[in-house]
């Protein structure tokens, strides 16, 4: 009986210690501070959590600087939202992985996202902790997401003439040149392409909404200043 009680106490203690380690880990991530002489500088903080995965300010700044998200500033709420969506997609991609992108494709995409940062790349790498391998991995992840999307939604995005004509009727401004509406016959191919792209975007948006509903996503709000 005494041994049983001791075992129970040990399990509880182990569980508490594990919980404390998790909590401590998030606290360290949220308020990661480096000391310089007598001063201190806040270098990173958690912006959101997806389960036990933390998304930090540096993650968001890197995504914006490399053009991985459609936002001009890390302070734009859309930037964090898109980084969250990207992580959710990567988690799903890891469950049903597509074919691995070629080394040449990864290298080409790596150079492309470096060019997005331009002259600011060295400072971006320094301030966010990016290195060449991490940029390489980000490029690979982009290609994996794209391959997964085409594998899952590519065939459903194909549209017929009726869908293309419906898109043409609903978006006539896109087919107007110099104030004159072009005939559907003249823009058939373009209407099909745009209608297909719109359907693909709708499918992706619904997919991401479903991923968010199934995931535990917590956005960490800034504490109000007093």
C-alpha cells in the first residue's frame, strides 16, 4: 500500500514537473531577453500558438521580409494570420506529403525569396536569426505546399465553358479594354484561366478555415500599457 502511494505521488510530481517545463518554455519564448552590459533588449516574443508550436515575432518578420506573406509590415494583423495559416498547411502537408521537390527547384525558389528581401536581407537574417539553411527550408516548404494544393485541388479547379461564361458575366470589368467590353469569344481562354484561379482560391480558403476549426490556435495579445 505504501509503495502504491509513493508511485502515485511520483506520477503526480512527474506530471507537475512536465507541466511546469512546458509553461516555463512558453514563458522563455514570450520574453526572451539578451543582456548587453547593464541594459536589456527584448529580442523576441510569442505572437501565437498552434497547439504546442509557437509562432514568434521573428517568424512573422522573416515571413514579411522574404515575401512569404502578403503584408508590408509585421504589425499588420494579416501578416500573423497568414503565418498561422501557413503553419497549419505545413502540418497537414506533413500528414499527406506530396513528391519531394527537386534540388534545382528548391534552389531557384531560395534565390527568388532572397531577392524579395533585396538589400535588406543581411539585416533581416541578423535580426530574425535566419540562416542559409532556414531560408532553404522555407523555400522547400513553399514548394511542398504548392504541390499538395495542386495534388488535392488541381483537378477540381478545372472549369468548363458555362463556368467561364458565368465568371465573364460577373466580372465584366476585367474584360473591358479602353472602355469597351470584349466579347466572350475573344476572351474565352482568359475567362477560363481566371475562373479556374478563383475556384482554386475558394477551395484553399475553405480548406484553411477547416484547418483552423480543427486546430487549437491561440493568438497572444499584447498586454495593455499602463
